[in-house]
C-alpha cells in the first residue's frame, strides 16, 4: 500500500473530481487495511484471479523501448480498475532467450528467462496465454507443442501473432489450429513480404499527402481504419466492441498501422473432440476484421503498393466444443510501443485513439479467459448491480414487492436496465455475453439461439433474415426476475453485513431460479397472445 494513501483518503474532499476518481480506483484495487473496518466484509473477499502468461522471443520484450510491450500490459491494470467487478490479474512475463524481463508493472508477479512451455511453468494453471513471436524457424519441442495442445483442449485461451514473412514462425507455426489460422511464411506473389508490391502496407499518409512515403508513419498519430464484420443486427464481435461514449458506433474500427503486416488465413473448419460429449465436432474460424492497403505507398524506398485488402484478425470459438478460444492477429505492431507511443519513431497515437486500441486488448483478455474464471466475473457483476446500482429501486414503485406481484413490464425494465448499465460501463457485446451466459444455465438452446457470434449460427435456406419472434422482452423479464430472486435471498445479508462467501458461491444458482420463474411467467403471457391467432 502507498504510505500516503490513508492521508490522501482523509483529504479526498479537497481534490478535483479527476483526482477523486483516480484515488477511488486505487482504493478499490489495493483494498487498504484502514478501510476494512468500515467497509462491508463482502467487499474484500473472493476476488476473481486471472492468471496470464505472456511469452516473447528475439528482440521483442516487455520494457519501454520501441519493440517493447509495456503499453500493452497496461490493459491488465485497466481491467483491474473496472468498477463493476473485483478482479486481480497475475501476469507472468516470459522470454525464450536468456534475458530476464524487468518491467516493474505491479500486475507482473513473475519474470522468466529461457522459457520452456514444458518445464518452466505448469501451463494448465493459466487462464490465458499470449504469444508474441519475431524469430523464424522452428523452436518448440514436441513436448512443448503437446503441452500447449493439452492446455487449449482443457479450456485455456490463446493469443498468437507474428509479423511479415516468417517472423513469428519459431514460436507459433507448430501449434495446432494456430498454425493454420495465419500465414507464418510468405506466399503467393509476396503477399506478406517486406518490400514487394503486394506487401500488407497499412501505413496511412501524413496530413496533406495522398500516399504514405515514410516508414515512420507507423509511429504517427494517424491510425489505419479497418473493416469490421458485424453479426445479427449490427453487433461487432466482442473483440471489437466498445462503449458508445468512446466510439459512437460501438465498434473498434482502427488499429495502429505498419509498412508490412502478416496476414490471417481465410475461414476454415477444424474438427475437434468435445471433452464433455466425447464426440468429434466441427468448429469454423471467423474473420472479424479486414485491413486495407492503399495504392502507391513506398515506406521510404520500398516498391509502390498495389491496393488490396487482407484478413487481419481471426478467431476460433472453441468454447462451443468445450475447449479453449483462440485469437490470431496479423502483426504485433498492433501492440508494441513504437506504434503506440512513437518511441523510436514519432509521436504515437493520441490519447483517444489509444483508449480505443486499449479496449481491443482488454476485450481479447476477457474473451479468451477460461469459462470457469469468467463465472467469477459474472457473480461480481450480479453483486455490484444488485447492491450498488439502484437497479431495482429505479424500476419499481414498491421495491419490496413479491415476485408474483410484479408486473412483467417492470421485470423487463429491471433486466433491460441491467444490460444497459453493463453496456455503458463495459461494452455492449460484453452485456450481450452476460445475458447469454445467465440464460445458458436455464435454457441452453435459447442461449445458443441468441448467440449471434457462434460459428454455427447461420440461417438455413429459406429462413427470413429477421426472426419471427423477438426475444427481447422474454430475456429482459427473465433477467429482471433473476435480480428479484437475488434481492429476496440476499438483501437482508447485505443490510446486516452478513453476506458470506458461501452466499457468493450460490449466486448463479439463485439467479437461475429467478430466471426460470421469469421465463415461465413470460411464456404464460405469450401463450395468451398466441391463442388469438388460433381463434
């Protein structure tokens, strides 16, 4: 704990609004002893613990220099500061070479040199693994590949990236599924070369210029625009979703640029074994972003580019088969300091654009985290919404009404307000995922139907694009009833400061009972309307 934190808290009322906000975040993160005597006991227990492994090789590192990842790592600090949950990140940084990483960021709990996936760590203890490769060739042993495959098949999430040509192949090109989601060597007519006319040069021209002629345009404050795939009624993939207060469209549509990126492969189907059913299952990858190359870019002496586009972000939702999720990016230049801060080359992204890209990193982390770990997140969201958001008071004239006495419209209002709060504080896609996860415990088939991102969510021939039935009211009512069930079960515990860790463990089962009651009530009302068509 900072020695001056208690003193700062005592004079909090004299601070500016921004200073008070930053101090509040620090207090939430540190949970200082001087406040534990006056805060509810439940506020301090059961943090979600997310264990992260970051691995780099060659000249990539985790420090402040140009090819460092120090700015990217701040995404985990930002995630800890999010106000809707209680989460601790424990990040291990590892390098395949002999230099021990140093970065002093407090989320980093371990620093490993000469890293080996087979012997340096117990891989299955991690929730997510990130691979940033620059070396070429082959470096993983058969034992390491087997450990990584076992980790992914056990539900662990993985991110992987390299750069142009063979950069990154040593670390990533042997890993099942990952090796086929991205090109780890050049192909075609120099499609991922360093200087050919078909290279993936995403640099954007300086202000007032028609073409990009400077290599260091990658380090300026003009990012590239990407084309983002949307799902359902216009929702981006959770990786590219952002609060509308940061981006009115709700879509992350920019990335740092670079004169020669790598490239993801087109969508393909992998056959995997579902560890729950024991059956083989086909799961497709999905291209969720496309980048564009402008014509005539030279990047200080390179051949002028032919205009074209290429897949730049690919995902594999292994969770539909009860295995781990995978994200593959076209280049680590979307993550390193020289592109973010300009260190070694220019001015870097402005604060607003950096916040947008930072959200991309945070979204990856949330999306690839093990499912069992995410349930801890969902539980804290339930607690925070019930206890601190005035969710029920804002939706009912009589907040103590029994569930059987509450109008369906009011239950619907509670559910929709909960989703709105999550969307405003986190992202719209995260709010949608929350809803799907809560419904999955009661009606898994409906949850699957609502999951517009599922790789098998494709319309059959002859179906309308829009559904016959809108499930919004049904879902809102079900979620609202879930919160009423939590109110009935835990309100007295909150008031009397007796909310226990055992109560916390049972949160989702209590919520699910309420969801089931809300669905039953909704279906009875729906049946009355349906009968009108039968008369």
